[in-house]
C-alpha cells in the first residue's frame, strides 16, 4: 500500500518518516490536516484507514462551515507516523517545503463507498460531519469534492 510513497522519496535526504508495521494508531482512528507550503500552499487531509493514512491535497483551507466546498485531489497513502510529521522537506525532493500540523483529532467512519466517504471529525479546527465525493473534475478519477455537511 505504501509503495508509491516510498518510490517518491529519498529517505537519506528527507526527514519524512519511513513506512512501518503500525496497524492502528489508537482505539479511534485519527485524522490530521497538515499545512504544506510547497510549490503552492495547500492542506493535506489524511484519514486513518486500512492501516495507512489515506490522503488528499486540498488547495485551500479546509471548510469549517457548511456550504463551503473544496476540491480535494487524492494522493498516495502515507504511513501512520506521518500524522506527527512537521518539518522542512529539502529543495529538490518530492513535496519540498514546510509541513506543519494544522489540525488533528479522531473520527468516526459513517460511510465508505467507492465514490463517497462520510466521517464525523472531532478535531480542534474541524468538527462535525464531513463528506468526500469522487468527481470527474480536476485530475480525472483523483478529484474529490470535500465539504462540511449542514447539521
């Protein structure tokens, strides 16, 4: 599951974590949002699923209020240790730039289908029911719509 992650990185040059055998972080699955000031500032939204962090790059700050929709581009899975990663990915490396945790917490998976994921997030910044819906927009099958559901 983490082959693509490993292929894109030179671990002797980047401080990013290597993959591991951790299967679950805690009793409740975790989520993390990392502010990533790379070529373009974006936010990496990550959900613990299947023993990895399923990941999406969100070009704008994740929505805190219902009614705001964001594009989310699916990216490669990351190891669970990445949830704690903050630091500078060196120039010349994949994803070069500063990474800092913007939000973290736990979530409850309410629905998981091929084209829709619904989660109840409990973080510092993001709280409530959030939805990811696969679209044809953006980068083909990797494009998703990300929004907070109205309560």
